[in-house]
C-alpha cells in the first residue's frame, strides 16, 4: 500500500507500511472482494477495497488507548479477487479462501456488497454446521434469491443452525414482518438497535460471542456498515438515521477480533462513489481494519 501526497515523518509511521503482499503466513490477512453486481440497490461497491486501502495511509500504526503498535503484528494484503459476482464469482471466492485459516489467525474480507458473506463462509468452512455467525447490520439478510440481501438465509440453507447466529443493530422500518418471522423461526438471536440504547456495546458483543461461539466453535463476523447512523455512513445505500455510532462500531470491531474464536470478518455495503466529500464512510472502514488488527494483536 502507498501513501500518496502525505507528509512523511519517521517518528509517525503510517499504517499502510504494515501490509506485506508476500507474507504467506501472516497472522492478519486482508482480502479485497469487490462484489456489486447482484446488489438490490445499484452500487459502486467494487470501488471500495482500493479506496479503503488508500485511506489506511492517513492513520498511524499505534493504538494509544490499548498501547498496541501494529508493527508487532504480521499483516498481509492478499490483493483482490477478480469478478466475485454471481454463482461463478462466488465459487471463485470460495475456492480462493479455502484453506486460508490454516495460514492466518484472522482473515478480513473487504467488500464489496454483503453477498460476500456467503462466499467467504462457504469457502472457509466446508462444513457449516458447527460455526457461529455474528452480524452487525440494520437488516436480516434473509431474503430469497441470490443478492446482497440473502447471504444469511443462504448460509442457513447450506447448514448453519439459526441458533448459532446473533444479529446486532437491526433497524425499525428496514425489515419486513415476514423476514423477521423467518429469523425467529430459525432461532436467530435478534438484538434491535433500540435495545442498544443505554447498554454498553462491549457487553452486547461479549454476550453475542458467548452465543455464537458456544462450545468453542469458530465464528464469522459480518460488519455491514449500514448498521451505522446515516450521518457517519452516507456511502452505505441502506443506512438509516438512528443507526449506531462510529465509535460503537469501532469498539465492536475491536471486541470481536480480540476473541480467539473469531477467525474471519467482513466489512461490506460501502459504495465509494456515494461518500461525502470528507470520505467519512471510507475513513471509518479504514479504521475498522485497524481496530480489527488491534483486537487480534491484543489476544493473549
């Protein structure tokens, strides 16, 4: 990764220096999955992985509150998967990621739209019956069909038990009764946005980890950035006023990554072409990558 047109200070290393494209067995691996063609809303989410990578250079390698410098962590950028859309593209993603968990402690899939949650999981865990899933999302993603609104339903149909799934941040007026009934019938744990008011996000995440990771099973986490308030995520086509804060999602990203049961995380649903002039959504995504890496570095 390069930092373009930014001042350089040897005592203030930029986070883009962290990534090694040749580190085959790095603890942390970043993978771009620029899916966008099957999105319910037209999106340029395929532009997002490159845009986020560029903005990582605006931040340093050091988390002062955690006293963690990410230079202590081995980190690899695996590049982008070409043409990840549709049935053939999803198969291409699944084949690429198969076996990566034996090489990396944590894989971060940088979308792209939310359809990548299915192709990632299906490739990382050929047997889906004993994994847990946590989603941070304004939506259930339990639609029929093959879109960015269907990955969780497809994973359930593929073998993930609904009782292993926790969904955090569901927004009112962003879901239908039919799909909420489907979630309840499947046994999914639902935590609405309204339930988060007055609760500490760290406590919510710890509870979700205990459900999804019961018995020590490995966990996949989907961070759909449209769970955030539209004021901080204008580049998410389906974000709504009243979503969670940027600080809450950053805290949540750190907390899930700090748990050894979490093996893969995706960051999805940002349309780089829709962002505000100050790039607030893309900058948040870049910080989520760094928060996740810090969580991994904090594992004992």
